[in-house]
C-alpha cells in the first residue's frame, strides 16, 4: 500500500525538493502540497493523507495552529520538519508535540540540494514509522506548565544540594534510568512532570533526537518539571533533584567512581547516545539499587541494556503497546524477558514512586 503524504511547506524550493525526495520512494507519494495551514486543512478531505509533514513557520496559519486544528477534528500522524533549532523559535517546535504532533525532523538550513539528499533516507524512514501510528494515545491528565505569578511558563530552578528529602522516601534505590525514542518527548513529559521537587535520586535519561533539537527539548521539559533538567557534564557526579540528558551525539556513561563520562562513540543498537549504553553503565555501577524504564520508540535500542539491569537485580519497566506511539523498543525488551513489569504510560511514574517510598 502506498503511503499518502500531505506536504505543508511555504518555501517553493524546499517544497519541490521534499516532494522529489518522498516521491522517489516506491512505497509513498505526495498527494498534496500546501503553503499555509489553511490550504492544508482545505486539502485534507480531498487527498486523505496517511501522514502530514509540516513546517513550523508559515504565513496565515503556522504549523502549531495547523496541528491543533487537525488533532481536534481529524487526527493524523504529523511530522514537524523545521530548521528552527538555533533561535527563539526552537522551543515552539516542541509546542507542536504538546498539540499532538508525533515527531520532529531537521530541515537543512542551507538551500543546497546536497544537504537535502543527505537526509533523504532518514526522512523516508520517519515517514514509514509514522504511517504505522494508527492510534494517538492521549494523556490521562492535563499537564500544565509551571507558571510565574504573571502567567509566564518557567522552570523553577533550585539548588538541590541541601534539599531535605522527605522521610517517606527510602534509601534502597539510588538512581533512575529512563530511555525512549519516537514518541519519547511526550512520554518523558508525562513521567518526569509527576516527580516532586524532593525526588530522592538522580534521573539519567536518553532520548533519541535529531541534532540541534536537544536544547529546545530540555527547555520545553523545564516548563513542566519540578526537578532541574540539565545536560550531563563529564566529571560531574549525579545528584538527587536533577534530570540528566547526554550531550548531543554522545553516550551517557559512568566511570569507576560513578561520575559522568560523556563521549562520542560508536553507535550501539544504531544510536549515539544509546539507551543500552546508559542501562549497562547503570547496571555496572548501581546494580540492584536502580530502576530502569524503557518507553516508546522504534528499533531495539535499550532492550539488551534493560536485560542487563534486570540480571543485576534492578527493577525494570517497559511501556505497554497500547500507550506506545511506536512499540519497537519496549516490545523487544519484553520479548527478551528484560522487563519485570509492563505498564501503560500513565502508571509508570506512580509505580516508580511506589518503589522508592
């Protein structure tokens, strides 16, 4: 079956190039192009797309407004293709995920055809994955940003060095490790936003995300989390009250003293950073005093690492199929017997709190 793609892009040059790229695949076809969100909405009932690829910045109706309109009426898998990763608009890309878009993909900032050709196969793969997303999992609760008195979304940054940990927390668990891929930003938002400011252990994370989007992703998460969300730095020790992500294109590892060791390395399970690398490092240093969670994502990264954690006595959790945007990674972990328990997304954070209290 041919995957029908609606392309929403206000640049004639970019639209022509993307159309050629998509039509080069035997299993997909661009069934319509639009320069604004308004044009896209008018085309929707006529072309009946399987996947919508949209830019963020467009006249009359931008990508965010378009996504909200589509998801409130005729939900479809939406891939955001944007070059907004270096300026103030980069945070807006993740607002589209709030609105229901599934994934983000970088558009070359240059207009060079060579730069577009380099990303062709990655783009086609993303579209194929999204075409298989049939059900959009809605959050069981409305997650709102943390606001200042004047209503501006902010992250409440705290110096957690002297945080007093509630006596309801026990000391058996020393670290929480979580990983995800496609659909992960939304999953991370739901899970991490439920942890209180006195959460007693560091949270080490891996999210497969295109180069250039990490800062925007972290800034977006800061609006929802009571903990500090930061990029891990080599030589630092994990601290309670902090959520850590590796630098772009670097594995998140731990040295013999348990300090971060972030370095570019060979891709493991097809990725750098790799969930398996993180889980195996956590298993080696923390063993049974850890919790490992593998959430939605394409492929198998993290499955072997979660198995290592379980073999070391850690408590391991895999997200279930019904709430996973893409069930690949958790499914592989379940197949290997790597998960102690399989949970729907809304139950993951409460289970973690139950384990450590």
